[in-house]
C-alpha cells in the first residue's frame, strides 16, 4: 500500500486498516512459527504497511493540532 493511498483515507478508515494489518501480521507470524508459511516476503511488507499507516495517522494528528 502506498502512502498516497493512505493519505486519501479518513482517520477512522486508517484505524480500521491498521487493525486489519496488525491482525494479518499476527496470523503470518503464527504461520511462520508453525512452518505453514509459503511467502516469507509478506512479513516485512506488513510491517512497512503498519509503519506507513502510523506515520499518516501521526501527520493527521499534527495537522489537526496546528
């Protein structure tokens, strides 16, 4: 997911996407631990998506505070 796409979302949508991505990351970690994971490239992708979402949320909070 690109940051530009995230910036077009509302704060509520971002929070929902963050929750969904964190759950997905948890499931991927569980799959990795049990040896069922097919594509290990998914882990860093999800971590980066979470970081992007948190960054955009932080930007929204900073913009609202000014």
